[in-house]
C-alpha cells in the first residue's frame, strides 16, 4: 500500500485485541469496521473502499477455511473477507474512517458498514433471588393458563423438584417427555470453547476451531462447556441427572471468546461463517454487548442472520443479564436484538422472569422471542465435572437443543419454519410479552 503497513500505533492509537483479561463490560470499539457487501458484486464495493478509504490489503477466506483466520484477525495490516457471507472485517486508519463510512453510504454494492465492537460472555454465578416453589406461574385466572394447570403438569411430569434423573430445566421444557434426540442435527456453539476430554462429550464433538489468537479450543473459562452440555449433553451422563436437551446432536464447537470471556464482532463473524459452511442447522450464541434504550439493532448482524437463514441455519442468542428487577429492566443486547435472531430470556424455577433478564423495551428486533430455564442450571464443567450457572446464557442453549429436536422431526423444514414452530409451540405465560415473548420453551 502507498501509505505503508496499517498499524494504528503509528497514528498514536493503541489497537485493542480481545484476547487479554477484561475486568468489565463496556461498549469498546476495536477500530476496525464490519462491512457487508452485495454478494453478487463484492469486488465493486471493495474497490470503492480501496480507492476512497485506502483500507488494508484484503485476505480472502472461503467455506471452512474460516478455521484458519484467527491470526489474520489479530493483524493490523490486513483486512479479512469471508466470501461465502460477503462480509469483511476492514482495517482502516483513524483519519480514513469518515471516508469509509461516507463511501458505504453512497456505494450501492456496500450493504452496511458498522464499527466493530466487543462481545462478552456474562453468566450470573451467584443467586440473586430465592425461588419459592416450582411452577407457581401456572396458577392464573387467565383461560389460556387455566387449561394447563400446575396440577396437570405435575401429574404429567412427576415431581418437578426431584432432579435425580432430569434437571429442573429439562423438566420445565418437557424434554423428558420427548422421544426426539436431535440425531445427526448439527448444533454450533460459539463461545469460550469446550473441554474436549469431558467424559460426557468425548465422541460427541464433530469439529472444533479457535478464533482466539494464542488460545486453543480448550475451555479455560467454563462458559462454553456449560452451554454445549445444555444444548447437547448425553442421555446418560457420568454423574447426576441428565442435563442435555438434544443428546444425539452433532456438536460444532467454535471458540470466539477468550478464556477471559471476551471477543470481537470479527471473531463472531468468523465463527458464523465456519458454522454455516459446516452445515450447522442451529448456531447458539450465549454472548453479546449492551445497548442503550432506543438503540437500533446492528444492520450487519441482521443481514448476516438473514443470509444464514437462507442457508438453512437458525441463530439463537442470549438477551443479556443487565436488568435488576424490579425496577430496572434493560433492553435486549446485541446481537440478540436483531429481528432474524431468536432472543432468549431467562426463567427461574418458579417460571418467573429472572431478576437479571433483559426485556423487550426497544423497537423492532428488540423483542424477547421465547423464555427458557436460566437460573441455577446444571451442566458440564471443564475438568470432567459439573457446575450450576445462571444467566440468559444458560437459557439460550436450551432453545438451541429444542431447535435440533424440531429439525430432526422436520428434516425438510426451512430455517424460518423451525423458528416459527418453536415460537408457536411455546407455553403461554402470564408475564408480559416484553419479558417472556411467546412463553416457556417446549420440546416437541
């Protein structure tokens, strides 16, 4: 390039790379941009950016080659194009950012361009309110709830407080009554990686990849292993009750968050491209970033989700854990606030909204779509053990597992059909739609 290497330090700006320790969430920007191109005319958009904004040279990635891009995403002297999704992570010098944005607004072959931001895993590890009894939410004077009284459900499922065979979460979503197992359906979990030696998961993991420079896919955090266990843990775990929804699903584990629980939009995009190329029917993302009241959903994630849907992949994401109910209810975080991504709220054992669970207080796309067990959830932990975690992060893989069951039952269904079936089958709850969407997740 005429202006030399694209190292932002040469311009007095320290580039941020999300592979170190992070002490708290914010709205940090990396200095890069996520750019979506017209799939039928990618070169025109790239040429416009080269000419007007002098972006760093472009490295091209196709299909499962996305597994090799972690080091590229770390380099400040290259941009990365994921050709299958027509999406690029663009390096641009600070003084050229305005030109990049202006070009994106005027060039027809550029669909969207937004600053790259950080995303986080944020489980709630300490109890914040004491659940009283199981399923009191089913006691209501509303007709729709009266038809499914607590007594009827208890009779059908047995004593819900008894977790000797099934976790309370699997009982709540009626997975213990389903004959489906998710056999041969691929679930991709984009998270902090996985304990590949966990006895419950050995032989179940079809493929792994790390997009975090300097870190293998091995889970040094625990968040990813826990989420994978909930989505696709075995029918007969080594210890304790069954905790996995789709016990015969095929697991794709992508490490997009560091062991410190932080990653970037570029790493998420890389994980999405890899998962779609590997044939994932479901992508589970228990991660996100905070948004402000009234903030619109990110166009880049929305369009990527639409492109994934066209390829048969449903994306489900955690709504976020920023609320302190009552009285503070924070909006659904990004990227769960996209219309084409299923946003999942967390429920306590009492089938009431968890105090930390974000709500649908923003406009289009900011709604809660469905609610699932997210409080005191038992699942796998690194080192071959188990742990209980809480958060919308824990609710999300319950939904991913049920989507795998639906995909097994309806192998020819489109991704849009799977999303519609999941929402239509949810159990109505008396809480506001703002908090629980269509209601309590239910296994087919």
